C-alpha cells in the first residue's frame, strides 16, 4: 500500500471516530436537557413602549393562554430548585415565568392575565426603585400581588 493511501485511511478513520464522538456528545446534551424546565423572562408588558424589553399586552395574553390551554403548569424558581436538589416531583409540563426589574405594568397588565389563567410568576425587584420611580411598583402593589398566592418576589441587583 502506498504511503498516501495509508495516510488517507488514517485520516478517514480518525474523522469517523471524531464524528462518532461528536454525535455522542450532542446526544448526551439532548438527553440531559430532557429534564429541563423552560424559563420565560419578561420585563415590561404594555402597548406604549416599543423596545426589545417590552411585550405588548395582546401578545402576552396569547402566550399565557397558550400555556394554560396546552397543559403547562407555572412553577416558581424555588419549586424548580427543590426538584433538582431534593427530587421533589414536578408537574408534567412545568414552566417558570419571571419578570425583571418590577415595572408598574407588571401589576397593571401582566398580573390580571396571570390571575385569569391562574399562572404563578416571580418578579425580581429592584427594591431601591419600589415606591421611588413612577414607572415601578409600589409596596402596596407588591403586597397585593403576593397575597394572591400567584406571585412571589426575589431580589434583583441588590
């Protein structure tokens, strides 16, 4: 056999082994993701802002309706961590719904939709902005949402 043919066979064999290794690695990633939980992150829900951090109210309602009608159960980040760390059973189709910053429209627009579909959510508040800026939640809003049992609050940027 000529040296060039030996080298080609060696390259083909090496390429085949690498391809099998890559396929195995990618397959393991898909297998590991099977136990994953989708996390939906929102900031603002309104019809006035036109930026990458804003979802209009109609789109938000359609998304929450989809989750509700397709058997998803909204859980909190604490529920998800409890399942991963302690083996607590999750619902069949869990989803985590979060909001960053604590904008006032979370109360005015998102909260009524979440109540309508009985979906839990977590708001990560910038606590220094609460009761400080007009476009952010007040402590009264926070208390009202927390008392519903659907919304929990965590710290954001503190």
